């Protein structure tokens, strides 16, 4: 039997309010959707997670390079960094997605950069998914550039000067001295960006990538269970972001214990034996 919640609304037609005229919520359908999802929805969940991880990996890698370029000595690289950040932070990510997926092939005379199927050896990828990952990665790189720049700037300049006095090259200093210390400043905002990317992947439905929201939309079109389907997919997004929040907090706690010395881990000074002539000692032993 179908369990149903009904909230009868006002009768705007002058007749009696019936079950079909009230607001309806099919509890059985909702619980089945959440706890016994169809295989297609689980596949969409996998696409959502994979797209998030790949886009963030691309964004972090490019963001670090952009941050180093922005802090470098080359005026050309600093200008490029500023223009890049201004564009990708100042325009909607949906517009960027459209520019990359639809605009680039048009600009290149019809050459399809993202065909329906892209084969990379044994790995077969959806071309629209690749376009989305590229768009999201480029967008994320602009934010990660500023986050990384802030992390690098938080390190005491004396660290770089000390490394230079030891004969370390600038690149080696950045890799071995500066970036490892900047990580504890970068991780909290990086985690927030990762969390936001889970939700941003829902925009892939616009270009027909079978991610979680796109599959949920197809289920809604087939069942006409509007509220139940969209509330159910919201539960999945909440679970994803909740799991990541827990992992992020544990990672931050681990980094805190690694970089902040606790009293138990501090080296205890060795007690020196009192020198002759101090209180309690006699240069000449008593006879």
C-alpha cells in the first residue's frame, strides 16, 4: 500500500478539495528512491564523484602553477595570472562550460574537441564529461591560485632567505621549504572548494552528462514524482558533502598535530650537574 502525506490547500475553484487537488508526498516512493536506488542513479553517483575528483585535481595543479607565476619576477606571467583570475572568477561557470563545450568547436571551424566517445587505451570516456571536467578544472584553478598565493604569502620570508643562504635554488626552496609549510593554510579553503565542486557537477546535466542530477531528472520525467525525486537526490548530495566534511576535519586535525609542537613532543632540556662552588657543594670535602 502506498503511504501518502496530503496537505489540502485552499479550494480555488469553489469545489471540494480532493486528494488529487492537495499537496501530495509519496513516502514509500521517497524511501525506495533513497534506500533502494536504481542502478542508473548509482552510476550517476559514480560520475558525480569521478568528475569532482578529476576537476579538483586539475584545478589544484593549475592553481599552484598560477600562484607561483603570480608571485614570480616575470611581469608577463604576473599579468597573465591577473587576467586569468579576473575572467574565470568574474564570469558564471555555466557560461564557461558553454564556451568550452559549444564555443571552442565553433571557433575551430567545426573541429569537435569533445566527440561523444573518447578512447584513451582501455579507458573510454564521455566527451561531454571530459569537456565538463576541463571547464570546472579551469574555473577552479582561478580560485586555487588565490588560495595557494595566500598560503605561500603566510610563510615567513626568512624561510626563503635561510634556504637561499644554504645554496638552495628558488624552485627547490619552493618545493621543499615553502609549499610544505603552506599546506596547512591551504587545506581548509581547499576542502571547502572540494565540497562546493560536488554540487557544481550538477551543471553537467545541461550538456547531457549522466551524472546524478541528470539521472534524477530523467526519473522525475518518467514518474512525475517531482518533490520526492528532487528531495531524494538532495539527500545524496548531503551525504557526499557530509562525508567529505568529516574527512576534511580529520585531515586538518592531523596537519595541526604535525606542524604544531605539543608540550609532550618538545625536547626537554638536559639538566647539567652543578659546578663546584655552587650552593650545596664544597670545593673541599668535609673531613
